[in-house]
C-alpha cells in the first residue's frame, strides 16, 4: 500500500477556529485520523462533533496551548505514540493584532506582537511535528501566511512582518527537513470573507471592508474556506510532491508572485 493511500494522521492546532475547522473537516472526508488541538477545548469539541456527524473519521480532541513549547511537544509525542506516525501538521491558531493604526502612532508592543507570537507558535508546532516526521522519513508541515507578506499596504501594523517571518521560517524548515522526506509548505491567503465576523479589521462598516478587500485583488473576489481546505489536503496527499519551501498563493491575485 502506498503512503498516499494509507490513512493519514493529521494534527490541527487551532481546530476550533474557522480555518482549522474547515481543514479538519476536509481531511476527514479523505479518511484521515484527526488529532484536533486548541486552547479553548469547547470550540475544538464543537469541530469534532460536527466531523463525527458528517463522517466516520476517527477524531481525538486535546486542550493544547500552541504557544507553549512543553505542551506542544507533549501532544506531538502522544499523537505519535497513539498513531505511530504524524503525516500532516497545520497550525491555524489566531494571533494578537492591532490594525488600522498608523505605524507612527502604534505602540512598540502592538507592533511586535504579531511577529513574535506567530513566529513562536509556528516554530514550536513545526519543530514538534517535524522531529517525528524526520524519524519516520516523511510528512507535510503546513504553515499559514497572508497577502501582506508581499504587498505594500498601509494600516496592517506588524502583521506584514509576521507573515514575512513565517514564510522565511517555512523555507528554512524545508531546506533542513527536505532531505529526510519532509515537506514544508506555506499557504498564503487574502482575507477569507467567512472569517471576518461582525467586527472588521479596519474602522469601517463590514460591507465596506469586504468591498475594500475585494478591490485589492485582481479577480475582485476573496478566497473561500472550502478552497483553502481543499488546497491543504492537496498539498498533503502527494499531489504536490515537488513543492517544498514554497508558498501556495491563495490571495486572488493581491500578491501575484
């Protein structure tokens, strides 16, 4: 049996959030065994219950702070012991953001928080899963970025620096883990409409904010959660073996590289 047809063991951090939940559900449809983690276990349980109602997938839930090195390592060890493998790891946790304030008026901590927090959690979770993947000789680590990584745009505070940092981290992990059969790929997105909620990132009405985001893209549209989830599964199931250290561009043309 080839590796692509075996049941995959998938860790999703931030599984209670919109992106983590959508990706977990898509992997469940493809028969993966899911290890869902999050700081708020109630929201993770809600994702698990939805998956169980939709499919016969095996789903496990754990309360894990993805910013805590010890907790993440312990969880990865437990998953590996239970499943004998970690095939995929995605970290979709949220980070602190202050946007809509000019950099000249932004406090130092608010400017640094997105980069330091996102780099911290993506590093911790990638390292924990990567160690087991290297030992086994295969696996896919999926990181997340966003369009400000490659676009000059005002009002995003420290978020652009955070996105660029994660993409750089992705390349370094790919270079170091690639020889062991482990791929590390980043998904860069424009803001997903379903994740905006009732409070826009910038001080403007929701409809106006959505229109502003769409106007920044060449297709005048925004990516959908299902599209992101489908791409995550595609990257991890062997259809993108030649992609390592790459950024999959899901920005609808906002950052065209």
